[in-house]
C-alpha cells in the first residue's frame, strides 16, 4: 500500500515538474523563437530609400548606419511613392513624433496616408521592405501601433529594440506573417543586423 502511495506521489511530482519546465520553455520560445542575430543571406539591393514613418529624428540613425556601410542610398524622410522608381529597397524608421510633424506643418493623418501609399507601391513593384522599430516607452502608443500595422505585415525583415512598449506586438506580427525578425539590446546594436541586409 505504501509503495503505491509513493509511486503516485512520485508521478505527481514528476508531472508537476514537467509542466513547470515546459511552461518556461514555451514562454521563452514564444518571445524569442523568431528572433535571429541577423539575416543568413542578404535580401536588400541598392539603391536604397531611407524614410520615416512618423517623422522621428531616429531616421538619422539609419542614415548614419547606411553611410558607414557606404550604401548607395537616398535619405528621404518624407518620401513619396513616385520616389521609388529607381530604388530596389525601402527602409522605414517607424517612430511617431508629434513635435516633428508639427514643426513640418504636417498632420498625423497626412503622414499615415503617405506611409500607406509608399507601402502599397513598394509591395506592388516587389521592392524589399525593411522596418526598423525603435520602440521605447512611448506616450503616443495609438499612433505608433497604427503605423506598425501599416508597415510591418508587408515587411521582408524587421529589426526591433528589446524591452519597448511594442516588443511583444512586433513579435506577434512577425509570427503571423512569417517575417524574419531581429531584436537588439539597444540602438547601437542595430548596425550588425542592418548590415546583414546588404552584405
């Protein structure tokens, strides 16, 4: 009788331990399973259009990285669909800045419409779309999420900064649309995965 009790208790302990371990593994996998250090082979071609989705000055960081890589690129924060004629790849820096839009005399709805037209044109002509998501602890989450919803599902590759307000959101979009994604520890770490797009 005692042996049976011990066996049942051991089985219960074993099953409980198994469930705890697997839950932790699943949580870890759900967060990182699609994250890669960089692309295994280049997907981007020059010339490159670098533009903003939201008009944040973070776009200048991508411009500087492109210059360091000596890419043939055009820095057009307010690019329009007719600017895509000569380009092979478009890079979106997604980060909404109400102040920058105000200084330019633009409204958010105008910016959103510009981004929609750009994404539709790039998708139509089979241009590679790369999205850089800076994230952070944004107060303007609604506008940022709307811009993410426009650009990310059509992207060929996503680079995001870890521990931002939208980290889990962009991971889910990447999973749902089978898009390769790299999550980096900070803005300085964007260089390597960005380089992997072209090298």
